[in-house]
């Protein structure tokens, strides 16, 4: 779940779309935030200052760097990708 304010920047929005498209390649499955509350096996990744999703227990919320930080810091973006792969069990 992105911080809506960050998505106003076209470059940040494009990067977020790329991250979203990379979810299956990491061995994860995209789900709607509204479906996470009722699924004890699902979690939500929240970027930066985005609010916590309503109804999702904090233990199932993964807080990531703000998208603007990920856009400018390739090392942090790589670490996020590695974390996503580890969560998905895909270590390619």
C-alpha cells in the first residue's frame, strides 16, 4: 500500500507499478488490501507514511521505506527485492 502523496510524482508512480508487477516474480501473490483482514496468511506491505490498513493486525503489516527513498537509493531497493524474494521463498 503506497503513500498516495508519493504517487503524484510520475517517476515514483512508475516505480511503484514496477514493484507491483514484480510481486509474482518474487514468489508472492498480490491481494487486495480489503481481503487481507480476513486471511490470516496474508500480509500487507506499506510504504513510507501510508496509513496502516484498517482491519489488518499490525503483525501482518510490513513497513517498507518510502517510495521516494527506494527511487533514489538503489541499495535499499535491492534489499527490498531480496526481502520480497525471501518472503516468497524465491531466491533467484
